[in-house]
């Protein structure tokens, strides 16, 4: 067995993440993760045990390395005794040089292959333990710290897959969740777009609070983040008419219901906050709270904050379906915070690299860093496009199937009319989400090249904005380098977006022409124009300039107040 290189390890981890994002069958996804674990650690055998709902026994057992004949000879799958039971009782990583000599081992059944070296890690997600990932028989020696780290990453991905599968199963069991799903469609689109656009985190959290309030019909929704000392919770986003003065308020972690929810990493609902012994009395009195629903924001097994929804009216308490919806908004807030931290970390790392470079290498280092950041953005957009297209589309299709139940209403005509309207709404939502996926990373760009992708972009943009857009493309019969096609497509996309937002134009012309070893592109509009010297630092213009420079090209802006804008780009091919 060959030992994996660092590059192959990274590729394997990326492939595993793509398998989860692709929405494959759960058993298929788990098997792929087990196979990846064996490949990364040079283990001969691997298995993943999924706990039952009670968390005391193994309900599902996926294996790799044992052939079908041996599996039949062994008999039934294990239920969680011996070393496997140790991991169930104590959900922490366990490494053994020889599991057969451990006093907790109960031995193997007949026909079971011999196994000695052992590595087991818990499968977790959102603060819950869903099972364990086991690896045995390392090719040489014992399992290492690096093996444990990589296996933990795979186990986390398995936890996400299992958690998603159980969440989908739970949604199917709750008919009322259909109504919530319908009201949440527009907010999902807007929040995902805000996260992907790189807006300031405080703006994204505020949007989440506002959308959660609308979806839950709550009087107040608050998003609180824990301070670095983990002693207080500060409300960074609030929504609701009675929430004045709450923004920036802090409450203690110890002695508050929100703090208890974060420490327990579990969502709760309270029908009467006034009688709850854990409630923070000053906040309850100030806000006039009666019922509440709270969901923790957990990132990498650490509580980052809490999303809280309040209602003031007696008899209008939250139910379990409301709690599920709140958990979805908490998950989006967690995603936004995680991405913000990742971006911050990447910027700090890039800055450190630039600082270490010599004076002669600084410009090249800056270009290389920017290139890698843009490439990472493109890869992330592809992944998220697949997730929005496949995962959300499948969920909406499930909603459509579930609506058939409503046809059993006592008034068939009324029920069928309602279902027809809802089905049409859902179909439109699916179409909108798939359109977003196309905007993030158009398949036409990958499959057919720049000309086809630009035609699709121009047609979609013209229909959405009402702009009259003329497109002329010549000399692109042969495909350009991928990075050049991507850069030119994004430049046109950014330019059209700027035009629609700021120019007040009615007509736009886009000309792309290949001449020998270079591509010349000109985008013109008849809008109000601007002073290039005064607006040269705008983020849109900076993005266009940097994209051209990253592929060795250059860009020129020509404009004056009242005379439209011309963006001319020249890129070598």
C-alpha cells in the first residue's frame, strides 16, 4: 500500500466534501468517507457505526476492506460491545497499538479477520454524537497524531451527512414544516446571497434576525455572540418593534437561559420565561418576554453565540416546528461567522507571507496571493452552486410530494386549488434557486466556453434589469485558457452589475474580439458616467482591474459625467 502525499490527502478531503455536497445516498456517502479514511491513514480495514436515536447502540454499520463472503461468514453487524462500546460510552478519540490486548476487548466472532492497531473517533455535528469512525491494521506501525487529525476531519463530515439525513427525515414527519418552508424560501435566497457576497458580518447577522422574525412571526429576534472571555453575551443584531435599546446589550453567560443553551449546545423553547429559574430577570422585564425559543450557534464543537426569538402574547407559544426553523437560521448565522473568520484568517496569513517576502519578490507574492484567493473563491462558488442546486432542489421536490397529503382534505376542490398554487410557488422557487446557481458558476462557461456563457449572461441580465444589451463576439471558435475565460466572464458580470446599480443607463454594448495572441473586450453604456480619477478606488473598479492583472492583462476606464462609461480590457492568450 503506497503512502499518501500531502497533495493526495488534500484531494481526498475535498472529494469527500464534494460527495456530501452532491447529496448522495447516506450509505454511499458514509462508505466513501470510510474508504477515504483508510486511504489517508494506510489502514487495511475501516468502518463507520451510526448510533440509534437513543444513542446507546449501533443501528447502522458501514465497512470497508472486508469482502462479502467474509462478512456473511461473520454474521450480523456489531451492536456496540467491547472496544466499540467504549467509544459509545466515552465519545473521545481512542488509539490502541493492539486492541486484542486491551482488557476492555471482548474478542472477535468466528471468521473475523485478525486486527491489532486501532484508531476510533466520534462522529459529531452540532454538538451531538451520531456514531464513531473506526480504522484498523495500519500498514506500518501504529496510528499517528496526523492520522487522528485527518480522521477527525472525516468524522466531522460524516456527522454533517448523518445530521442532514436525520433533519430531512424529521422535516418529512412534520406536515406543518411545509408552511414554514414556503415562507422561508425567499429568506434562504437572500441570506445565502448575503453570505456569498462578502457583506460585513454585522449586516448579515442583522438580515438573519429580520428574516427569522418574519418567518417565526416573533415579536423580537436577537443574535448574541459570546465575548472572548466567554463570560458575557452581546447582542449584535436585533429585529422587532420592542427591541429599541437592545442592540449592544450584554447579559451574563452564567445565570441566564441563553448562557445555559450555549453551554448545553442544545435548542430549547420556554412557554413562560417569567417562571423559568434560569431566565435573566432584567432582560425578561425590559423586553416584556413571555415565551421564547433559543438555538445555539456551534462552530467546530464550540459555542459562538445564540439566536433568540421572543413572543409577548399569552397563548402564542413556540412549537417544535418553530424551533426547527430557528435552528436553520442559527445554522446560517454560524456559517456566516465561520466564513468571516476564515476570510479574516486567510487575509492575515496572506499578509504574513507578504511581510516575509523580499523587496524584489513583493509584487509577485501579492499577485500570487490574490490569484490563489480568486481561485479559492471560484472553487467555493462551484461547491455552493452544487449545494444550492441539488440540496435545496431536492428539498423543494420533497415538499411538492408532501403536498399530496393535503389532497385528503374534507373539501377536495379547495384543497386541490390550494395545492396547485403552492406547487406553482415551489416550482418558481426551485427555478430561482437554480438561476442563482447558474449566476455563481455558469455551466455554459465550463461546457461550451466564453461565447456561450456571455450569451446566457447577457440574455438573463437583460430580462432581469430591462437593459438593452448588444453582444458581439468574434474569433472565439477555439477555447481560451480556463483562467482567461473566467476572468473575462467575471469582468463582464461585474461591469453589468455596476451599470445596473449606478449608471442609470438604457443601453449597453459588449464587444469581445480575438486578435492574434490577445483578446480585446470593450463594454460601453449610455449612462450618467463618472469621474475616473475620483472613482478609481471603488470596489467594483478595483475588482475589474485586479481580475485583468491576474491573467496578465490590463484595463482602461473612459468616462466623464453625463457621457457614459467605456471599459476596455486587453488580455494575452
